């Protein structure tokens, strides 16, 4: 089971945050007699880290509307590092093996492909299966819309921000990634890895949609079903 958590403000506060006495992390509310954390200045990874290390049951916060969403409990940076390290070790082993075998190898001329094989190669290059991951500040974004430009064909990212486009694409096709509170992004398809890792940015023009109040934190459990 992989733990995540969702943030929500069930009852928004009617107090004016701009009139609070400034504090190191936000402002002090005289009505509640407590500090209100300003999360609007944090990115997704900073918010996830905050609720990972601090008690959240009595937290009052100020959020942009799009920040009240689901966050993974643990960042995936270590997995990425391990993956890269694994590739490095594999490459080292491959080249070591290649050096040892090189002296005994006989160089062969590459075989010429038949016309039918060439046609098959060209056909296979015409369409591409595109899949990848969408995130914001390394935090996966579930529910991102992925649409082929000029059509209504598309899909959405899953709980972990992953997607696979439902149709094969051609080089030059454009995918549009859109998500509430984020700037839309266009990705031109050149190969199967064109949209492997798509990073969306916060749309700063939506900062007017701000909520202040007691933070409701709920654990989200994902079953690892195959």
C-alpha cells in the first residue's frame, strides 16, 4: 500500500489574511490566536514536505485553490537516482565485456535489407506509442488532461501522474497538457520519449482563487493491484 494524503478546507475562514500581523511563515490571526501558514508561496514538493514532518491536525493555512489536492507521502527522487545509478553500472559492465571480447571478434559486413524489410521499417516509423509522466516540482499530477491538438481524442493521467495515449501518433503531432491551476503545455512528438517527463508550472494569474482556513488532511491509500 502506498500512502498519500489529500488537503482540503471544509470551512473557509472569513478573516482577511492581508490584515494579519506578518510572521515567519504567514500571518497571525487575532480571532483564532494562532499562526496561519501561507502555502501560496510554496511549491508542491515543499507542501508535501511540510505535512510530512509536522503535525497537521491544528494547522490553519492559506492556499491557492489548485493546491488543495492529493500529494504523495514520499518523493520519488531516490528511485530516480537508483535508476540512473543502475544504468551507469550496466553501461560500465557492458563496455568492460565489450573490451574483453573485441580482440577475438571478426568484423562482418552488415547484411543488406530487402525491399520488403525496408518497407516494414518505414511503416513502423510512421506511428508512435506515446506514454509518460506529468508532474509539478517533481510531484505527480493525477487527472491531467492530455489531448491531441485539433481533435477531441485524449486521456488523463492516473493516480501517479502516468498516462498512455490511446492512439498511435505521428512525428509532428502535438499533445496539449492541461490541469486546473496550471499553465497548459504543448509537446511536439518526435519519438516515443517526447512526453516521457512533462513538467507543468503554476499559473500565477489564478492567485485570486485563495482559501484560508483550518486544513483537513486525509490519508489516501492506493492498492497495488496488477
